[in-house]
C-alpha cells in the first residue's frame, strides 16, 4: 500500500514537472519569438533606412564634389577667357597691322601662361596668319577657313568659342611632337591702315590642364567617376577614354548631354547607377558624375556577419531573460496547482498557497475562500438532508399512527356490534381514503384537492369518534384545487384544533378550513373557536425547539407537531413560506398555511427537490 | 527545444565572430611577364598602353622583359625561362619565329597560362594557351586596296618584309598579293636581310609603289625617303608607332594599315586576369581589328583618337 502511494505521488510529480516545463517553455518561446520577430523587423527597417541614408549621403557627397569640380573647371576656363580678352583688348585693338607687330605682346602673354597654352595665333578673315607664338610659321597646306573653330568664330562673332579636344596641326613644330588642345576662338576687329577689318583670334589651350583637373576628381580606387562632355554629347574627358576609343567601353553620354542639371537614376549596360549632371557655365559642357549602385555596398563586406552576431547575442539574451521571468511567473502557479491537486486527491482542508504576484495571491485567497464555502455548503446540505429525512420520518410515522388506527378500528367494531352497519361501512371507507392519500405513491407533493380530501376523511372519522361534538366546514375555491402542496399538512393542524380547541365544547366547537389565492400565494386557514393559547405558546410552537416524544404524546398523542409542518413547507418551498399562527386565549386559534401557487405536475417533486436522488429518498 | 535553440544561437555567434575576426582575403595580384622582341621599340607603344590599362583595372603586376633583337628562337626561349624562374605566373608573347612557336611553348611548364599576341601561331591545344591575333590576310587586302587607289593602273608593287617567317606577315602578303594581282598589278618581294636598307629602298623605288609589312622597316624606309628628299606618294605600309604616324602626317607615308594594338594588349591582359581569377574556364582566341588611314585623314577626329593615344 505504501509503495503504491509512493508510485502515485511520483506520477503526480512527473506530471507537474512536464506541465511546468510546458507553461514556462511556452512563455519563453512566445516572448522570444515575438522579441525576435520585432528585432528582425526593426533590423530590416533600420538597415533599409541606413541604406537609403547612406545612398543619399553618397549621392550628396558626389554632388558636392561635382559642384566643386565644376567650379574648378569654370575657374580654369575663366582664366583662359581672360587671356583671350587681354590679347584682344590690350594688344590687338591698339595695333595697326600695317605698322605694328603683335609678336612681342603675344610672346609676353604666352610666356606668362606657357603651362596652360600651346599657341596663340591671329588670322585675318581670309585665313591668313597675322601673328603666332611660339611658332610663327604656319604649316604648309593647312587651310584654317574650313576648320570648325574658325567658322564658329565668324559665325557668331559676339561669342567666345571652345572646340572639342583635338591634335593641333597648324604649325611646323618639332617632328613627332603633337599637342592635344582645346581651341578658344573669337572674332576680333583688326585695324590696317586705320581701316577696320575682321579677324579671328585663336588661343589653343593645352588639354592637359583640363585633363589634370579632372584626373584629380577621379581617384583610382573607387568605381565612381566624373566625365566631361560637350552639349552635343561628344566626350571631352573620360577616365576610360582609351577604352571608349577602342570600343571596349561605352558611356551613356548622349543621354547625359540632353539632360538639365539634376540627379537621375539610370540603368545602363546592365548596371543600376545614379547620374548627377551639372552644366559648365558659358561652354554648355556637361560634367557628369556616375555612381554605380554597387559602390554603395563597398567596404561593408563584413556587415552581414556583424548583424548575425548582434542578432544572435540579443536573441540569446532575450531567451535567458525570458526563461528567468517565466520561471518567476510559473513558480507560484505551480505551488497553487499543488494545493489544487491536494484538494483533488480528497483532502478537503488542504494548505492553500497564498503568495507570488498580486493576481496569483488573489487567486489563492479566492480558492481558499471557495474551499471554505464549499465545506460550509456541504455541511448545510448534510444538515438539510438530515432535517428532511427526519421530517419525512415524522410524516411517515403520522401515517401509521397506531393510536388513531386503533381508535378508529375500535369505533368500527363498536358500530358493527351495535348494528350500525352503515356507520361502520362509512367509517371504513373514510379510513381507506385516508390511507390511500397518505400513501400517494410515495409522493410528498400532492394537489390541494387530495390534501383536502384527506383532511375531510380524517375529520369525518374524528367527528364519528367524538360523536359530532364539533362541526367542520371546508371552504376551498376550485381555482386552488389543482395547485400543489406538501402532503399531510392539514391533518396535524386539524388534530391540534380538535385536541386543544373544540374537544371539550359539547357541540359548540367549530372548525373552519378556508382556502384562498392572492397572486402567486396560496393560503389555507384552519380556524377554531376553541380555548386558544397565549402568545408565548404560539412562539414556542414555531421556534424550532423539538419537544420530546413524551411531551408530544402527553399533549396531543400522535407525536407530529405544528413545527414539523412548518419545517417541511420551508424545506420544500423556501423560508418565505410556512405557518403563521394567530391565537387569543378563550377566543380561538387560526393557523395559516402559506404556500406558493404552483400548478401540480407529476414531475414537480423532482424539480422542487433539485436532485435526482429525491425519489429514491422518498422510497427509503 | 530550448536547448536546440541555444545551441543554434551559440553556433551562429561562433560562426559570425570567426568570420568577423578573420582577415579579409586580399585579391591576389598575379604577375604577368610580356616577352616580345625589341621591347623598347615604338612599335609596342599602343600595345603597352593597352596592357597597362588592363593591368590597372584588374589589379595585375605586369613586367615587360627588357629585350633587344633576337637572333633565334632560343633567345626568346631563354628569356621566358628566366621570367618563369623569377616567379611569373602568366606570359604574353609575341613569337619571334612562328614556325618554332610549338618548341618555344614546350619549354614552359604547365600551369602558366600563355597569350600569343599578334598571330595565331602553331601552338599546343589546351585551356592555358590562346591567341589575341590580328587578321593578317584582311590587313593585306586593306593595304592592297589603298595601293590600288593611289592612281596607278596595274601597279608594280615592291613589298618590304622581314627576313624570318612570321605568320602575320605571311598572311598579310597573301592578302596583298591577292588584291594587287587581281587588279593586274605585280609584286616584288624584298626581304630585310637581303641587302642594306639603302639598297633595298633603291630596288623598291624601281616599282610604282612600295608596301612595307613591318613597322620598324616602314619607319626606316620613311626616314630614308625624307632624308633623300624623294618623291612622296609612293610609300604605304603597316604600322602604329608614333614615328610612323608622324611620317604619315607629313605625307612621307601616304597610307597605313594601323593594327589596333591597344585593344590587342588590353584583351591579352584581360583574358589572363579572367582566367587566373577563375572567372573564365579557359583562355580563348580573340581577333582584334585594324584601321586603314590615309594622310589626308590623319586629323579626322575619330582617327586622331586612334593615332595619338600617347598624348591624350
């Protein structure tokens, strides 16, 4: 037996362990999952924000750098324009070609800017060379009038024109020496013998100046780059110019040339890229900054590992914290669960755990109160059941009252011996009716009609026994006849009325049984004009004090008192119902039975009992 | 369940920490040697520019082996051996004698990829050898077309070529011969070693037009003609050196077929870079182009970009 109990306890412990692990694991995993999802979502949002911001910063920096390059380019071109203007306004305008030479002034300016200049030359509108430095002789067979810088200058005389980069071929220079230049040309007014004529001033800028400027803007170690193209899209400088010339690389220069200043998103040659365009003043050239989108992620090669490391650490931390927190939450619940299991195992006074968080503590207190109330209710039920059992026993005893039966049968014998056969038959019939209703198929709830019939039979017998020394009147309206009542409640009252009211009144005794209905209430009044009783006796009758059997027997002989009737009505219908006694000494007594107006049904008793065992209890 | 998650997270932490602490693998810088005859010759100027451009872009270490004139294939072979011994990982060669290309390559240990520049010479098959070649026959035809447009009917053409067997020159000669003969012209082929340049040029001048199939010979012929003040309009050739371009600009050379040596150098290095970085499964043959240019076209904007890359 001891081993078995031990095994059972072990099973319970195992169950509890599994259960606790389940709750704790559920809380831990749920919280961790939610936190993990939250972290991942937050991470994605932050990363995308970071990415967008990073792109914006890169683009902004590239834009600023491009603006700076644009300023440098413009400054450089402005300085070249100043040279051209100085040549025109300080030298050419003041000289007469017939008498003056321009060579000294040209040489002076050329020497001052020889790093940036390749040559300075002045041509008449017919294309004849007037003056040139550093090489004064023009190349044989070269006709400048069909060259673009010349035609452009004479075509729009008010402007200064910048050509595309080209190899200069105007002068007889050192063999094998070639210069890439950008020709800056403008129409000028010449004076010969005081007469004005038109000419073209050509300043060939060394292309290396622009090239170096833009090379500085294109560091080797990045995939971003800046190139320069004309307003028509001809590339002036590109860091991959050699490859473009060889057809090994292509650029979207025509698209860029057609754009206004701004930032554009492009997809070119399978690459997504951001393009920033800025126009160089006066020339209309376009400086274009190209940022391939793959450059945004350069230098971030180990970022994924870092993200995984941080996320893993955070999730591990969350898991551990959740484990501790869930353990703290679950621990008092488990203790409370132990108390409940103790209760389940039959201990009606278990040690209920009260502690832990406020809610669990409240739960414990509630459970403790509930257990106490259950115990009280169980005691009440037991008491009530005991009372009912005793009341039913009393009622049963009243059905088989041997005194009453003996006296009745004795009267019958006496009638038969005296030749009063009809009276004897009447007596036996009344007795049979009395017994039939007393039995009532074991029911305790019967229609008022049966109860009245029982009372009438009883009173008929008693009238014969007492030789009609009192009268009985039944005034029961038909409307209450089919309402229900607890059986055998009138008989004890009538018995009391006979014994203590009208027994010794020598024919003047009157007993009135009257029924009435007031709303949901039914009243049966038993009134006698007998001796009555004092108020103390009335209170004593319904006080619930159980008179002993001898006292009962000495008073009325059958052992069933008014209190018994009062208790049975209240047990069936509730404390609102029962008996009310009004009595005046020497005036008489009225006992009022208060019942609910419930139409009688066969299963009514079960309903009123509220439990299945009611029927079997009656049978017992 | 919880234990499995903890183990998984611990593994993730370990993995990411190891990767974070690990030194980032630097892209290896492969060393490539270029072995051509007379490495300082102007003839290789554009070719070197192409190689240097690709070496910068792909992060390669390129070495031009200092060479003079080779006497025989063995000279080039010895030089290649020295480069391999010094740790070169790939080779770009212009084969001295195309006929002996096979024996030249036999001496190179396997595992060293080789690009043969200029010509698709005889070579062993395999993923580690390829040619970035010029279309010799087409170039010869283009040169012939220029000669036929020189204003001489059924011209007699003196062809100056180098003495040894080079497939590129042989192919060019075939193409030139086809074209000239098809137009009723005739050819006189003169080899470099047959006589002094002066004598060769004197013999050549007996013909209506002169076509030179080698850059250095072309520059020599142009210099002699300028020196002697000879009549312009007769000299044509194949070349790309700055001196040849200058002679073309001056009109001493009337027309030139210019091989795209920049592209040849760039593609040679790009092929090796792709193969060594394992982006390419095998080296593959590539043919590059050429441009015929007459004197009057030298300063055309597009031609300028081709002819004057040095100063740009």
